[in-house]
């Protein structure tokens, strides 16, 4: 749900390709989606979350999440971020002009995620879900064409901010449509947050999880019980630095844990923080 700013193509250190060769296989085979080639996601390889803008990843990083408008990092396992259940703030006008009926409204006003200045998409009917899936699906197509290996559709939990207009099942059904689109290209697809939906999301075709602050909210187990170690955990500095070493101990070297600044600013900018264990 963060706005990506213009960046540049990064370079990763030698040795990342070897890490990818020994990666654990994530099978992608979901009822009704057809078959796809196995997708490699190395859960113990350090990763970086670059939604605030692209930059050359730190040495040793082999998994990178970037906005769909940014290029993938050569040699890394690249995950393409798309805001699938809400608008990006700078794109809300586009939705209003071209797809006003897909914006969620209450009493005639758009339902907003005030924390990020985003409008929720209306996933409440099959027709609207199909329309959203066509739009987001084209973004997924472009992610695949650019060379990304997986996709992260954000805001699966938008129902919690919908003032009762949406239910979890509405978003899960849209997630299933997006999973089918991703799997056609051989892309893995992530569950982003909404720990309580992990089992249902996986049954809809989601392959791994991107979990923000699961140590803070004591919900990492909700992801790992479903996805095993295929969980990319991100903790933030504004929750206190004591959370991060505890999260590293809990992960016990089975999966990477990342500490970042809340705004995910690019390297070299004030406030930038990156640590990985």
C-alpha cells in the first residue's frame, strides 16, 4: 500500500545464483488453475523490501520485492508488488475516471484507508471481482513479461476497513482469480498479511506469505502452519528494536527476517534501515 517512487536497476552480489539453485521448491498446482512449472523461492536467503523506491540491494540479498513499475533485479528472485484490493493514492483519479463503479462507497462516499490515503476496491459481487481481476491481471501479465518470478497482491485484509461492506470471502474469491492468472505464467503468488485467513487463502491458490509485523502481533505461527518456512517476515523499527532479535530467534535460521524503516526509503536516504537475519 506504499507509493513506489522512481528508482534504478540494481546489481546483486555474486553467489546469489547459487543460492537460487539450492532453493526449496514451491509447487504451484491448484485445482481449476491448470498446471504450472514449480517455482523456486529460497526462504533462508536474505531479502529486501523496496516499495519506497528501487536501489541496488545489499550484498547477499537474493530475494527482492519491488513495485510493478520498477524493473526486476538481475539474478535475484524478484517479487512484483501490486495493490490489488485498494488504489494507490496517486492512481485513485485514474480509477475514478475509468472505473468509478469499482470503488467501494458508503452513503455515496468512497470508503478510504485513512492511514495510507487509499480507496478500497469493491469486491462484493462476482461481476465487480471479475472486472478488478481483469485490470490487476494485466498488471500481473506485465510482471511476468518483465521477468518477475512471483507477485504480491496487497491489502487482502481490506474488508477489515470496509465499514462492514465487504466480507473476507469477497476478497478471497478475488484472490483466487488472481492466483489463476499468476499461475498461467508460472508465477507464485503471495498472501499479504491477514494471518487469520491463511488456510483459506492457501486453498484459493496462494503459495507463500509476506507478513508484516507478525512477531509484534504474535501471529507468525498462523502463516508458518500453512506455508511452512515460505514466509517473508518484515518487522519495522518503530515497533522497537527489541522485537527484531526475538523474531530472529523464533525463525531459527529456517527463514529470513527483515528489519526495515516504516517508510521503506531507498538506501542512502535519511531514515533508511536494513538488517536481515
